[in-house]
């Protein structure tokens, strides 16, 4: 089965949380930002939880994802908590948070599958960038209807390496890319971004979040400041999205509505909060 890189606009007629203007912005530009998510008290708990996990990974790198900083990539250990919603209940619980799901449902419908998470943490003076890329280019899913929540655990802005969106790039289909340098967290880099509009800096306060299409070109520069920049990504898809590998359904959970698609499974929730 070939991957479908078509952007399908949201057609929600009676949104329950987002405004019609926000939905139109998503359709035209590929993202919505900022959206208020968690209170100061709740995001502080999220920060403390991540701090504990980061300390655990730092003390025992073999517990991290080897692709993103475990064992043999000590300089990238802060990126190694990838898809740990299958192992850690604290992340699993965040996937079900109503302040996030109420916006996601307005974009992709009531029946929602969550299938991936990843902390993207740029430490002060972090030497890693995230090259401009499309999420859908990495994933064996079709069609490309996944929506990402990017939840800010820290205040994020141009100074500490905020994510940048290229508005409207989600309408361009699959965009050619090349291998990125070793200074990038990910290995794909869009060859030419000059055809797109000026980047939008996704500046967020801790507790706010953004939503973006898996087709939207985005990336982030190095964090050359003295402040950390951490965010949790959560990937949500409607049930008509088909995984091209069983590995995706091994990580999926039915977080909203009545998912009946046979190509997804509602996995057993993790019980442990820490590694």
C-alpha cells in the first residue's frame, strides 16, 4: 500500500472547543498555536515528573531509546524518552488529558487513537538542532492524518530554540529531503524551504500547547541560551489511518470515542510511573 500524503481539511461543523477561526487556520496554515492546556500547578507536576525521568535516564543510559540517546549516545540522552507511554503510566495518563483531547477531537473526530509520544528536551547550550522535516515522511501510516500535540513543559521562544513552522507547507504533499548532519536530532532535512512562507516561531508558555498536521514542515534551532526547552509530543490519529507495520498498533491506545478499526489495538496500560 502506498502512503497517501494528501492533506484532508477538517470539516467539523459544530466544534466543541476550538473556534471556527482556529479550525480554518489549521486548514490553511497547518497548525494552531497557542492553546491553553494545563494550569500552573499541573504543569509544575509535569515538569517534576520529567525531571525525575531525565535523572533516571542520565544515571542509567541503557534505559533510554538507543536511537535517541540511550547507551552509546550520551550527548543526546535528553531525547531518549521516545514512545515510553507504553512503559510509563505518567505519560500514558497525559495522553488521555481532556484539555488536550477536546481540541484534538475537533480536528479529527471523536474516535481517536494515540500511538506515539516523545519528549523533545533541549538543555541549556544544547548542540542539537531539529532539521526542517515532515513527520509523515518518517511514519508508516496512511493517509497522513495524524495530528501532533506539542505540550510545553518550559517556556519556549526564539532564544531557547522554539519549534518553527512553515505555514502552508502541509499542502505540498511529500517534499524531497536529504540526510541531515550529525548535529540534528533527526536524520531527514527538507532540501529547499525557500518556496515556503517565513517560519512561524511556536512560542509557548509552560502549560500551553500547539497542534500541527503530520504534513507540516517544521524544525527547531539549537538552544544557545541558559534556559531549558522541553516539550512532550503526543501523536493522535483518526481510526481510518492504517498502520503499514504492526509496530504501530503495538503502541496504540483508544483514548476517545468508540474505535472499532481492526488494524489498531487498545493495548494494556502500563502500571509503573518511573523507570
